[in-house]
C-alpha cells in the first residue's frame, strides 16, 4: 500500500468585520522534499459573500523544505447589518506538483474550517441587507 500524506486545514473561529483573519494553516504530515511543492485548492461556502463580505484566496503552495503554509482573508467593512455571517473554507483538492509523495489526500477529519464575521457597525447606523 502507498503511504498517503494528509493535508488538514485549521483556522480562526471568528473575525471582526473590516479586519483580516488570523492565520489559516494548511499542513502536512511530512516535509515537502527539495524540488517539490504541494498546491492546496479551496472552495468557499457559508452565508458571507466572496467579494462583498470578504476576499477569498483560491489556493496556497507548501514549498520544498516545509510541511505547512499560512494565509489570511481580508473581510470587507460595510454598512449592512450582517452580524454572524460565516465563511466556510474547504480544501477542494491537493496537488503534488513534482510527484514527491506516493499519494496525497485531503484529511477527511479536517477538510474545512468555519469563521464567523462579527459586525462592527454601530447600532442604529446599519442598514438591512
């Protein structure tokens, strides 16, 4: 049987509207060997809207010599009353760019993370979305 190297994701539970999230981390069991890299592609769901509530990142690359990489998402401050909207970041695919591993796979126990956007609009100044 080939050894399968898993790629889980972790990240923040919440972010204030208008701020960038703290780091999301995509990691691997093993360090990527010299000359290799692993690309992790994401999909986004949840009640928040990409482009108006936050700016997504399509993928990240774990470089040679590392077993993880981090990224963050910028949220967009608006005047809409949208407290409690969620961003669900899900690993869509993992690509071993140089064939450095026998097999790579998404960690089914940690394939997504949900972040809730906390509204920072002052009461009485917001509008309904």
